[in-house]
C-alpha cells in the first residue's frame, strides 16, 4: 500500500511561517511517492485549505469534539472540520491523554464522530516508559485500540492507526525498527480479528522519526508510514522523510 507521512505541527506555526513551510514542501511535490498530510492547529485550517488547493497535499486537524454542536466552549466539531475540507483528525494523541485527561472511551467517541462526518481519524495508541518497563506494552496498546474497535465496529478499517510510544515522543529516543514492528504486528493482528479489511489500514509510527531513522522504520512490513512531530516543522527534514517513504 502507498505509505502515509503525516506531520503533526502540534501548537506551532504562524501565518507567515506556515506559508513558507508549505510552499517549500510543495515545490518538491512532483517527487512524492507517498500520501503526505499536515495536521495543523485549527485556526490555520483555512490557510491550509487555500495553500494546498490543486496540490497532492492533504491536511487535517489535531483533535475533534465528541459532540456534534452546542454549548461546548472551545470545542471544534467534525462538521466544522468538514467545512474546511479536512481529510484527517488526530484523536487520542498522548499529549491530549496526558494534559487533557482524555480516556479510551472519549477517544473512541471522537473517532466515531470523525468517521460519521467523512473524516479519517488518526487514532494514536502507545505506552509510557513505565508501562514498557513493567512489560505492559501490548496490554496497553491493545486496550486502547479495543475501545475504538468496540465503538466503531466494521468501520474500523476506515481509520489510520498511529503507534506512538510516549517515551519516544519529542525525546530523540526512537523505538528500534524491531520494537516498532513488533507492536505494529500485534495491532495488525487485533485489527484482523475485527475486520476482513484490516490489511488496508495504515498503521503509522510516531516518536522522534527523523531524516536519519525514517528509512529503516518504514522498511518494516507493518509500518505503513509516519506521524512526525518536530521534524515536520523543517521542510528539508520532512522532505527527507517523505523521500524515504516509497
Ligand atoms: P516527535 O516527532 O516530535 O517526537 O513527535 C511525535 C508525535 O507526537 C507525532 O504526533
């Protein structure tokens, strides 16, 4: 399957720097052999919509509300994201689980809402260092994915799944290709048990992916792309990762 390289800008960017970054990426677009997406802060969705017009660049949000509309101050609905042609919405990123107390059930509800509005949720799962050291990695990621499967049933093949070990995010510590492949294979098995179409689900890796380590990670049989934080903010680095995905 065609790989997917998605940037997660997190809370970074400005109107000016976004234009420069996206233009630098697009000047290379003729070389892309994978799908490329940027998940940007909500205020910049409209800017991405115009910058990416008539280009292969896809874009999305970093979160979505579990509610459809109403008195939910600060929330952004799936319908609003759809208004701006969002293709993706990250749900359950570890930073939201950690700093916004998002639990498995909420993440599953958000994924469901995205799917209902034709937006592909990029569902993040991953263990903390403490959980890994306690030998709980498989248990944790399976529990996180099971909640999403439970709520979304046969639609599960419409998601993108991101394995992001929390200890590898923003730390410069990357999972080894073997460590990542092992968890991806576990997740693939769980998807296969839930859906006949599990093999078309992109399972992407995130956590300090960079120009130097991307090729080895992306060569693993169950690593179908990357969810890239820091390195997606620099055009040259992000383009190197894109070039490694073929
Ligand atoms: P880094 O690539 O900065 O480690 O972030 C990974 C991530 O959290 C992507 O969602």
